[in-house]
C-alpha cells in the first residue's frame, strides 16, 4: 500500500455529492465553485465516503487519478490540513462580510414605468446637487479605506438621472485606479433609456453589470410592464438589448423574467423566437427567472419565512425551466454559476454595504423602506456617514460565524448565513438559499451541465 493511500482524509463540509437518475453523479464544492461529474463506477466508489464527517482512509482499490481529482477539487481534505483549511474558509467569509464595501444608490425614486406588480411609492424625486456633492465625498472617503469597492444603482429608474451616475462612477473609477483596486458598477434598469450612446458612456465609467427585466413575450411583457401612460415597453427594450449585443464591450446583462408558473411556456417561446436570437450563445446575457410575489413585499417581509433572494421562488420548477433555456444555448443563473464567497448573500448582511436614498437616508434592505429599523443612518451635507451601529448590527450580527447551523452548512461560503437578514429578525427564519433544500439540490444536479467525467470545472466566482 502506498503512503498516499495510507493517509487519512475528510470529506469537505462544503461539498455535496449527488447521484443522478442517469447513473452518473455530480460533486459540487461550494467553497471553490468546482463541479465534477462521475460515471457509475466512480460514483459507487465515492458514495462510500462522501459526506463522512470523521477522518477515514481510502480503500486500496481507489485509483490514484480519482483520489487526485477529488483532492485537487477540495472534495477530499487530508486530515492534517483540515483544521487550517477550515479556519481559512471561515476567515475568507468573515473578511468579505466585514471588509467589502459598497453603496447602492437611488439617484431618484421616480420611474418612467408603472409595472403592475411594483411595490415602490415613487415618493422622492431626483437627488439634489448639494446631496450629490456630499455623496461624492463619501464615496471618495470609502474608497480610501476599502480593499474592494462597488457601486450599484437602483430606483425608481436610475437612468432618469444618468448624469449623476456618469459623474459618480467616473470619479470612483479614477479614485480606485489611483489606489490600485478594481472598480465595477452595476445597475438595475428598465433599459428604456439605455440608448447605444449612453451605453458606451456607461461602459467607459465602469458600469459592467445590468439587470434588465423582460417578462416573457411581447404580449405578456406589455401586459405587466407599461409606461406611466400605459404603453407597452417590449420593443424599445429589445432594440436596446440588440444594440448592446452588437458591441464588443465586456459586460453582463442579467435578463430577469418575473413569471407566474403558468406562464413558463411563454418565457421559453420568447427565447426560442427570432426576436431574441442575438442572446443565444452570447455568454454576456444570463437569464434570471423569478417567481412573481403573490403579495406586496412590505406585508410579506413581516410575516414570511423567506427572503427575496431565496424561497420566494419556490413553487416554480425553475430548474426544469432553466434546463430548457440552457438547452437553447442560454446561460442561466441557476445553472452556469456556482457563486463565490458571499455571492448569494444579501448585501444587507454586509457591514459596509448601504443603500443610499435620493434624500441621503441610509438603508440596508431594498424591500422594506418604510420599516424604521431599515433606516440605519444618513449622509450629512458635509459628506459624513452617520450610522446607528446598533441598527446596523441588527442586520449584520447574525451570520455563519455566530449561528452554528450556518457555520456547518454546505452553503456557508456563498451564503454566510446572510440569505435574508430581514427575515432573521422579523420572523426568525434564516431565509435559506434554494439549494439548501434537498429536492432543489437534486433537481439542480439532475440538469446541471458539467464537463467530461472527472474534469475539474472552475466556475466563475464573484
Ligand atoms: S434583507 Fe436582503 S434578502 Fe431580505 S428582503 Fe431585504 S433585500 Fe431581500
Ligand atoms: S442561511 Fe441557510 S443556506 Fe445560508 S448558511 Fe445558513 S443554513 Fe445555510
């Protein structure tokens, strides 16, 4: 027996091994976003030790190449390295939770759309110039302190104030460049104002991620997403998306589809058709299917056990739907992305992330703006952030370092116990990620596209 086989190993607490109905099996390591597929023979061998929480020796007849694949993918951890690796993982999660820094800015709360399911009040208009100046000073100060910094834009419709976005991003990009840290910004936009000329300008100042909503085919979309005057919006959005696809810019568009389960077929037909053919096989476009909430979010957040990033999507077999989309050459959030460190955590749970209202009030959560516990501070006109640390801790204090259940969960790296800080203190529920559910995990693995047997597939991390 060789020395390697004599060694003791542990199965990674961050890894899952899932048998599929075709006889193959999928192994996913959520700590490093690695996924592997194994044929029936290897699957049987791995089943003997996958999930074991105590040290074990490998059978003599396990091939060196299989052992090596599992060790390199972090599925098997040599016993002598286990404690150090575990500490390293916990520290990485803690660092991101505490040291990553970002602001999600609402340059206006007004919107040019009136979607039938929208929960916003549209109460506050454009951020006033002296407030933009104060915010710019805050951004500069935070960049000086941060190890990584991001800006996000949300609304209302943020592109109603594209001049504010261009200014803040342009300055932040320059300041991050001087400091030698990466700057990238994201935006949730309805895309009605996202003309080719503006898109070029936004790309130049580091806007690289856009969330744009298309709620199905033209008829379905135009029934739900209408302008203030009640007009359909499908054609204008598609025209802008097509122009984006025709560029050589490096960006990501998450095409969000808010659907009722009974409309799944309509979503598929949208991506089957010619109108969106430009999206197929272009990895810059990712389809992100969500289930339309059945009641308004304010009520729901006080009573539900589920957060907006997680179980509210339950009820729609989105794995089946996404598998169909994948077969059509489309990238989807559920399939082609195993999130990196806190990649599935809500920003509300991160200590140095805040939502900035048009009046410079600071919030943690983009759902319950009327909840007094969400207003954790403000920015004054001298450019100081005034934060109620007690309230901030309400959102950030419970996580995988304080909750032993989360600390031992296989999703502790992408989630960190921060799936939904709101439901933690309103209903007492953690709002776990969908993949925490065994049935969802099985459905996901069943349809996961993975490379050839035994190939390690490092997947994009955030
Ligand atoms: S805390 Fe985060 S996940 Fe929960 S409702 Fe608010 S924004 Fe959504
Ligand atoms: S909140 Fe749920 S999914 Fe997230 S780490 Fe905790 S137990 Fe796991």
